[in-house]
C-alpha cells in the first residue's frame, strides 16, 4: 500500500483492494480488480480472467 500512498496520496490504512462479481464475455469468465480510497477514488482498474466455475 505504500506504493499507492506515494503515487496517489492518503493513508495506507485506508486503501482497500476490491473486486467485481464474475461476469462472462464470449464464454470466458472475468472480474475487475482495483484499489479504492475514500475521498480519493478508484485507481489501477484491471480485468482478470478467472477459472470457469
């Protein structure tokens, strides 16, 4: 989290890693991951492929 503080600001203890529910595109399953800080916003959004259930 120190990297996020250095780049975007805020307190390290307030940064949270979040992810979306799994969704499907053309038969493949994905979810979004990002870091979020109250008052600063969402950063570093990534779409990751996950194993099919």
